[in-house]
C-alpha cells in the first residue's frame, strides 16, 4: 500500500501506528499457521505414502487422502492471504 494513501486514510500517525501493529500481528499469525500446516501436511503425506498406511482400514486411508487435499487447499488460501497483506 502506498504511504500517501495510508496517510490519507488515517487522520493521525497514532491511528497509522495502530493499523501497522495490527497488520504485523496478522502477518505473524498467518505465517505461524502456514508453517505449522506445512509441517503437518508433510507428515500426513509421508504417512499416506508409507507402508503403515496400507495396513489401515481402506475407508480411513481414503479419508486421510481427502484430509490431505483439504489441508493443501487451506495452505494455498493462507499463502494467498499473506501475499495480499
């Protein structure tokens, strides 16, 4: 965002500072969630491709694959949100 546009949007520097702090907290939170989800998805994908996964109930195995897909979609949403901040 252009600094001139920000200065026009907020009446005082204090309001701008509060906005910047909130934006930074949001970025930190999304970054943390992104990292944690990447780690969980990697572990789930590793499990789904392991011999252990072949030993579980086929329905459960299918559901884990669906879960991995949903996690990937959510991860892509988090990345898109971060890119737009």
